[in-house]
């Protein structure tokens, strides 16, 4: 049986408009809630992205500092490499001006240096190494083995004049006690004539400390 509505057309239109308005309000509410939920999710994603960005910035700063440290270490390594090459080629890193100043300090009064030569030469150095059995089982049957290596040293050859042998001996003693010179050896000492007077000409050699 069909339902017959005897209400006026105006009332039916009002009811229809009210229903449409309610549906629109509900739809708008649902849309607004969805937008709020989406905004909340987006806000969380933005915060997460910002936190990740901060972490990346911190890592980038750390990496930049490491790169700067690496550049400094590379510069120091290059300087040490140059120093090592100088030491290998010349045998010493000591400035020759320091050598001259030390010679002036240790030379006694009356000593006259007439010749000074500096040369780099190869020196064989003996290195003691333990036997195959090691230190724990070292005995008379397992003596230590000696090996040789060649290093470069700077040798100083000094020629001078002295009134007597006493000054020469003092000069040799001062050279031997100086930390700048090693392996001081006397070459010769002989009588010579210098400006019409008798003098002692001597020659000594030593190595400059490494």
C-alpha cells in the first residue's frame, strides 16, 4: 500500500532542504575531520623529517670537521715525509748554522779553524737480533744474530791550527762532550810553520747527531 503524503508542497520542500542541509553538514564535518587528521599526520611527518634533517646536518658537520682534520693530517704527513726524505738523503735535520755556533762555543782560545767540510756518507750499522728460538730459550747453542743496515750520516771534517797539543786535546774533549757531535776521531797532528812561527796543524772528524 503506497504511503500518501497530504502535507503541502512547501512543507515537503522544507523537509527536503533540511535533510540536504543535514547531509551537507555531516559531509562537511567528515571532510573537516579528515582534513584535521591529515594535517595531524602531515605535522608528524614534518616533525620526523625535521628531526632527520637535524641528524643529517649534524652528520654533515661532523663529516666537514673530519675532512678538515684529514687535510691537516695530510699536511702534517707531507711535512713528515719531507723531513724523512731529508733525513734519508742528508743524514741529519740539524741546521748547519747551529753546527757552526756549537763549534764556536766549544773551540778553546788559540784554536784557529782553517778548513771545514761537510759531507753525507753511508755508514753500515750493525743490528743485533734475537735467534730463532727467541729470548725465552736463549742459550749458548742459540747465539744472537747480527745484521747490518746502511744509513746516511753527516760527517764533519775539521782542520785547524793550535799553539800546542794541549789546546788540541781540549778541543777534542769539548767536541766529544757536545750532544751535537758523535764519534769524534783524531786524524793527525803535525808541526807546521804559520806566519814565521811554529804551530800544530791538526785534523779531526766527527758525525753530526741525527
